[in-house]
C-alpha cells in the first residue's frame, strides 16, 4: 500500500511523539500523585499519550526533582549530599579556572548574588566580554536570583555580520538564559505542570485549527501548562527543517528545539510579567562548554532563537501577544495575567491596555535629559552603549539602564 505524502508526514510525527513521550516517562511524574508515568496509544485521537500509572484520570505531569537539581537551585538538601556536591563543584572549578576556581568556590550554590559578586563570576568565566554586557548579565542575576556558576546565565560570543551576511571581523557578546533557569524562575511563582502530552510536535489538524494552515517547511511544537490554581497557558515553537542544530552529537534535534521554544513561550504566558523580557533562552545541556571562555573563546554565530514576534496584537506591559477571541459575532484580544487592582478578573484586555497606555506619563521624558547630562550626545549613543535598537528591547528598567550608563561614564546620575 502506497502512503500519501500527508500520511507519511503524520507517521513521522507520531514516531517522534513516541520518542519524546519515552523521554518524559524517565524524567517526569504525575502532577497530582507524583506517581510513575506510562505512554500508551489513544485510539480515539490516533495519537500516543502520557498517563499516570496509578490513575489514568489524573491530569498533568511535572519534572522529577533530584538532589542535584535542588542543590543547583539553592534549595535545602541533606548535609552529607551537600558536602559531596560542593567538593565535586570545587574540583571542577579548579580544573577549569586554576587558582581562580578557588575564589569562585565561595559563590557556588548562592542564588542571592549582589551586582559585584555576579560581575566577578562573569568576568572570570568570560574574561573577554565587554564591561557593558557583563553589567547587563549581572543585573539579570541580581533581579531574578540567578548564578552563572549554576549554568543559569551565559555570555555567548558571536561574529557580527553585515547586511549581506559577511563577517565584519567584530566579535560581540549576548546575554542568554538557560532553560533550567527559566523553569526555576517559574517554579518560584508557584507549582505548575505539563498537560496534554506536551511538549510535543503539533499534528496537522492542530496546526489547521490554531494557525489556519500547516507549516510545510517548519517543525511546529506546542506546550500546555497548568498552574496550581487551574489556570492554563499554551505556547508554540518553530524550527526550520533545513536549519542545523547545535549539540546534535549529544542528542539535540530540530524537534527538541521547537519544543523548547514552545515551552519558553508557554511559561511567558502562564507567568506574565514574571519572566525576563527579550532575553534569549537556550538549552544549557547542549551548549555547555562550547561557548565558555576558559582556554580561549570558541566563537560562533548566535542564532536568533527565542525573540517573540512583536507584530500585530502585542502587549507591551507584559511582553507577550494578545490571544484572539470570538463569541456571538464579536472579536476581541486579551491574555491571562495575575489578578491585581489593574486586572481584577485576571485578564489583560487589549483595548483597555491601549487606553491606559495613552494615559500613563512618559518616563522617557525624564530619561533622555539625564543621559545628556551623563555625556551621551544623542539617542543613538545611548542605544549603542545599551546594545539595543530602541528602548523597547531593554531587559532592565530605565532606572537600571541609567545606573549602567552612569557607571560607564564614572558618574552618579542621581547627583546630577
């Protein structure tokens, strides 16, 4: 029997789903009872599914926690295990950084670094990184309780290219976030779990229903999450079929990269306003050691991976897109958010957000005059120092940006 192209593509996706579910069985457990998970075939949906081995009616699953993971996230663990892990970490630091590794040992396991400590760690690991990028990464660590020694934050060198794609000979650095760090930030907001056998590659039917078409040249993945209060969020990730992935020899794949992107987008939606905005996310298990500057930098081109598309209906307050809704012939755009005085029903409405945006005082009216007093002759000089195209790309507050700009000039903007 000859299969059609669509049937072949669907069978490939089913096989990939089986492989991904087998991986989840070994790394996750039931979100309700923490029991073992099993993968099985669902004849109604004609797709593999993941269910609780104790009670198939249970919904959701969570990552199985290990003592090493608790240690890396700064959680309490038994003292004998703590001593073993710290000795192991000290030996690795000494091997990688020599005498400087002894100095870094005092910061291992610490998730409450100040700006100075974070900068010391970053400059030791990436000595060739420019001061402005080190400060940017240090502020990220301080703001979200992260530690570069735990593979939370990376400074990745990349070759600058011109409009024609040719290398200019200039090497720049970019601050990126490890996926485990993003999960850590999310876990601090409350317990959450994965539902509907996700992350996984989307079926053709799902793509048609949600996106209106089937992507022929891209792998499309979906992740669905549910928090302890029952709120749900889903995110989508893409990867071009022809694009190569780093770490393929370690088990990385285009499907995994698409699923990683979808999980990142889902976390942004489940915990809006709590995640670092406009910071790229990577899977540290596949790039660790490839980019670290220990015995000379290994420079590569930084792919533009996880920057959200800010076209169309975009919420600048929370850094995510509005979802389209239609009922009784009416169409509106909104997204879920935390219940607050501004959002008492737990939703941010696009029309209301636009109205509030026009009523807010413009903070840049204070920001720009201070930059001039600091010695920056025009807006472009400020953008160049901050390494952004405009202020919408900032991952820090305007006040932190002024701290950063003032430090570069050796001044205190508050005394101006």
